[in-house]
């Protein structure tokens, strides 16, 4: 593997792509540390330090996706989240709106149009989220309990608010542009790479916070336990993410003139985790809604106290049970809208393909649906366990919260993006040397 790395940097065009990607990453991390105009940097740092010691920020998950830029209120505070949300919304609307479904079937031109719609929706969501973030910072609700939380934005005039929203929206557009540059001229999927970097950037600080807050042997036992659990989880995620059920497909031989076509064998790869990390993101976002309602309502009613006790901290049994059930539900939901067995069966029938022992057409669609449901069950349970195991295992170490570095969402994204990037580098190496990372 080290030889392959050296060979990658010795190949001129591949070396340019790697250095270009590294340069974009440096720019992205630089923008994540430049404060938005109108923000008191000293007060922000005071509240961030206090929040990191308490480690109970309501915005911890979103802050992780922005690489810590959200709570710092920088120009890249919104990060890549508006683009991810817009992409998910467009993907869901493709199933509902016939126009988008027709564009999806048009190939490259239709996909370019959907990408343009995604950009417009990203900017709109950035304006909405930026306005919400500025309003939250002005009210002091961004850092509940911080004595200078209401002084983060000293000048609360309309002009300052508009400038802050425009700055963060422009930052989101810049992040989207940087991601597309990586996709076009660098290595890997640009948006995934930026998300990978955002999550990885929070690892050192989170690990050191666990060490400093630990009580056994000055925190080193907790630190070593977290590292060990992280390695075990990475190995498990790699194993399951690579697992797939291969449906054999045989194409009938056809004679067109003097040439023979077809007669080949291939397979349809159905991954055990067909939904990826999307169900975890959906479930986490949905569980943030009750906590947000309580925080902004400032109510002392019984229902608000009950939500505060049961659905704000991630170590309560009610929270964990609801989180697990939502992940299972969204796993089946997303697989149902992203993989259409009838469409796959019709395409196979059109080109003379069939599954051995299964008639073409509707029986093939029913068979694919049956197999997909069977493998989605272990995939959804795996997602739920990955999301909950760190919380349950480290409840005694004070790490049972959504800021835990080896949480389900972060590990799934880190491993998934890492595997895909390595595969792309490997494929480019094989074009020249016929050897790569995996042998």
C-alpha cells in the first residue's frame, strides 16, 4: 500500500490531482476560521470554551458537519449541510414529481438540470439557515448558559444582520464551488471529501477532551478505550459496507446479421447497507425538532420538562429507543424510493436479460423486491447498532453524547468516503501500472 502511495505521487497527472485536492482542503479549513463580520470573536471563544467543557451543545451534530465552524460563526459556518439537504430533497422529489423523474431518465443533460436545481435550492436553504443562525446567536440561545451569549452580536441592527446572512450564504456557495472543483479536477467526490475533512478535523479536539475529562489514570484509560472502540467500529463498518448480495443475470444470445450479441453473465450488486448514512442523518435531524421547540419556547410546562429530560440528552433509554426505530424506518423508506425493482426488471427484459430460474418481467421484480427486503433488515439493524453502541458503551465515561468522535454518523461517513476515494485512486493507478492499493 505504501508503494502504491509513492507510485501515485510519481505519476504526474495523478500527483497534480492530489495536490489540487489538498490545496482546496487547505482553503476550506482556512475559511472555517475566518469570523463573520459583526461577530465578537472574544465572546464567541468564551462561549465555545464553556460549551466544550459542558459538552452538551444542542447544535453539536451540525457543528461536527461544519468542522467546528458553526459555533465559531465563521464564513463557512453552514458548511456543506445546505447542499446535502438540497440533494436529499431533490432525490426525494424525483420520485414524486414526474418532471424531475423525466429529467433523471434523460441521462447527462437531465442530470445537469437537476444539479442546477440543487444549486438554487442550496442557496435558498443557506439564506434560511443563515437567518436562523444569526437570530439564534443574537438571542443568546446558541450558547445556553454562557454569561456573554447575548453579546456575541454587539450591533443588532438590520444592516449587520443582512451582512451576516449574505456572508454565510456566499460562504456556502463558495464551499459548493470548491466541492465541484475537487470533483472535476481532483480526486474523489468533492462534497464527500469536504464532509470527510469537516468530521476528521473535530477528532483530535474531541479525543483530547475525553482524555482531560477522564478520571481513571488521568484520563488515559478512557482515551485508550475510545481508541479501541473506534478501531473495532471501523473494522465492522468496512466489513459491512463492502458486503453485498450478487443477483446473477444471464443475457440471451442474439444474432444480428453475422454477429452474435449477448450470451454473457453478470450480476446486480445489492449492498447490505443500501441506504448508506442517510437514515442516520434523517433520524438525527428529526430528533432535534423536540429539543429545538423546547429551547425556543422557553416554556416551563410539564411537556417541555418531559422533553428536556427524555429527548435532549442522548443517553436516555427513550431517546435511544426512538433513535433506533427511526433509523430502521428510514432505512426501509430510503431503499424503497432509491431502488425500483420494477424499473430494473423492465430494463433487464428490454435487453434480453433474466435471473436464472426466474421468469422475466413481474416475477423478476417480485424476486428483487423479496431479496432487497431480506437484506435491508440486517442493514437497518446494523445502522441502528452503529449509531447506539458508542453511546451505551461509554455512558460511564461521560462520552454518551452526540459529540462523541466515533459516533455512528461520523464513522459511517469517514469510512465510506475513505473507501470510495481509495478505490478511485486505485482505478487510476491500475490504468498505468495494473497494481493499486487492494490486491
